[in-house]
């Protein structure tokens, strides 16, 4: 057990930090608009990362060929992913958001298939269908009539859209991080994404809560769930590799369910628990490969 935690402890802690994002996000989502919360998250995170990048990188500014891809990462992984995630947290449980985030590896593979023409094995297609079946159980709460009548929780649909944008972010990031390190890419994507949100926030200003609990939650998301988690994830990936690391993403919904039960008093129905188990089984089957199929630097989920 000690050896296990020495080798995989950072990855487990990273998953726990990302699960904490959904809990903090559930609370802060009711005290500011999704755009303002996204601006706070990546504005603060980018400023914290700036001295780290300056100390560890040979150059601060990205190469010219990486600028437009970094802007694309800012649009998809910072603006769209986070705004949609906070919209989801306003409308559905943190449990469901954590569960649906486990589909990130599936979304990456689907986008890579359509954009890059990457191959999908029959086993991976089957695993995706299993996971999607589990998602259908969760978002319909096991009621077949809801599926047939297309009656879904809007928050769940926002989170599915968020997961899809992470697929685009990851495919763009896989190319970009051939010339830019993951830490620098995260910082610059954060800066570009934050800059994109400024005009909208000027037109649609968002009041900010003065509650200490709100700012504690916002700082946790920016520093704990973004900066610290990203650094720990990169160290963990370096130790055990991308494919094995990807499996630890499946602890996200488990930790989210535990934290939601303790901190938010959320409870899963039996059918939702069954759906969660189906999703995790499908994603584990999908991610587990003897050879890595997704670059380690883009396989994460926060």
C-alpha cells in the first residue's frame, strides 16, 4: 500500500483536487456569472503561473507558430469549457457534473477521429457505447420516458457540451505542446481566454460577492484546482506515463460523489449509481491500452 501511494499518490490527489473544483464551483456558481467565474479562475491562475514559467522556461513568450493554436486553446478550453461547466453547475448536481467529466477521454478520441482521422478500434467504439449508455441512465434518472421524449436536465446537457469542447481543446493542445510545454501552454491559454472574456464582462458586468466563502472557493478553483493540480498531474504523468495516468481520471466522479455527500448533502439515486458504474466501466475499458493513444499532456480533466 505504501509503495502504491508513493507511485500513484500524486495522481490520486490530483483527482481529488479536480473533484473539489466541482464542489467549489457548485457554490460559487450562485454568487457570480459563469463568465466572471471563468475570468477569476484563469486570470488568477495565469498570474500565479507567470513567475513559475519565467523561472523554468528558456523563454517567456511562445514561438510565433504557437500563438494561434494557443488562442484556440483559450477559446475552447478556457472560455467555452468553463462557462459551460459553470452553467451546468447552476442547473444540475455536482455529482452529475463530476460523472459526465469522466467522458473527457472519449470526447478527445471522437474529436481526434473526425478532425485528425485518428483510428478507433472496435473495442474502443464498444467502450464508448457502454459509457454513453451509462450517461443516458444518469441524465434520465433511469426513466425511459425521459429519453423517448428528450426530457433532460439542462445542466447535464451543458456539461456534455462542455466535455465536447474539452475534446477540441485537447486535440489543439496535442499539436501546440509539441513546441510549448504544458505549463506554458496552460498559462498562455489562460491569458488569451481571460482576454477574450473582458469585452463581454464590460458589456455584461457581474457583481461579485463579498462573502469570504465565495473568495475562498474562487481561490481554491484557481490555485488548488488549476495551478497545483496541473503541476501534480504533470509530475505524475512523468512518473507512470500517460495511459496509466488517464485511468486515474475515473476517480473524479467517485471523489465528487464523496465530497458532494459530505459538503453539499447531495445523494445519488440507485439508478444513478448504476449509471455511474456503467460509465466508469466503459471509460476504464476505453482508456486502458498497452500503448498510449492520447498524449499525456492533454488527457487530464478539471
